[in-house]
C-alpha cells in the first residue's frame, strides 16, 4: 500500500483517486474550495484544501504540511496548465513548488500528468525522445506552450526523486465526447492522425506509473488510430443520425503521430487500443 496525494481532483484526478483507493492505496486529493472538499468526501475520497498560487514559496509551504501530515509516498500532479485561461505563465512555478514540497516533505516519487503539446507540429512519428527541454531551446519548431511544459517536466527530472512523466494525447471520455469538438474546429485533415486517449486509459496509465514505472517519460495515446477527418466523422455518426452536427471542411494537411510503443513494452495494456473503440 502506498500513501498517495493527488493535486487536482478534477476530470482526471477524481477517477484516478477512486481507482487508486480501490487498488488498496491510501489516497488524499486536493480541491480549491471547501464545497469541493465536501463533494470529494461524499465520493469517498479524503480531501484537503489547497490552491496553486502565483507565490511559489507560499504554495510549497502549504503543500508541505499536507504531505507531512499524511506521510505521503507519492505525489501526483493532475492539473491542467491553464493555457486557455491565460494561466500558463504560472504553470512552471506551480510545478517548481510541487517539487520543492515533495523534496522537503520526504516524498519518494512524483508523477506528472503532462501532454503531447510538448511535441512540435511536424508530420512525423513522435516518440518520447523527440521532445526535451534541451531540444526545444535549440529548435524554434517547438511552441511557447511546449517550452513551458518541458520546463515543468525538467523540474521533476532534475528533482532527484523517482519520477514519471505521462504525456497524454487528446483526452476524451465522460463529458468530453469528440463530436462536441468537431463544431469548434476550423478544419479537419484527411492525412493527419487523430491522437486521442480515453479517460479510462489516462487514469489507467497514471495508476500503472505509480506502481510499475521509475524515472521515465512515456506517451499515452490509443496505439491504433485513423485520420482526423475519419475520426470526427465517426464521432458525429456515433451520436447523431440527423444533420444537426456536421464535419468542418476537410483538408489534406499531414500531422504528427504520437507513438506509445515504449509504454506498451513496459507492460501497460490499453483498454481502448483503437481511438474508434472509445466512440
């Protein structure tokens, strides 16, 4: 049994907390409000009140106390970078605070839920070695968001703690059906792969990382997929038999393919081996 703390008990963190608890681990998870903590308790998960702030030292000090009070072995960060809300600038500070708190509190392992945003938009296969902070600082093909994410990853890698970075591709599942995304897309490509990951596998991979992986970075994405055009067309057809939903204009623009051979070789078995299985 491990004693695990999850920062961010949201769309991914809550089902992760439940899965880890069912596996026999002691789990606590954070919410940013008292109401959120109460809701978490009603779900059967021990909650702690914690908000990631812009002040790195203050943030670390608050988290240290929670980690020490519960004698935590493993710290998991399952919170998004907040790029859409303009909060990406603080993401690195948040992870630096997480690393400091984990180190000072005697945590043995830290797991980061990351994203395949770290890879450049190039029409080729992307394995874990295709993105690192050193590569990104030398190559302007990497976006500003990728650099921020990679700096956060590097903070963990350099921490001296046992670490796992899980780079998730596009997340789908409960309340996130891909048919909803189609209407917001300007176009879809018939030659770019749909790199997607179901919520159940995202949770499964992180839980697998807690007990089975050490000091590594892995891609998490359904290993078999189709083009974005076919994927979103099938997604629309899976929920609508009429013409309420329609596919955006189809273009012939190649795109990157995220590969997950490393994770499979390490023993993870996907619940949804194909992106179409999850529709």
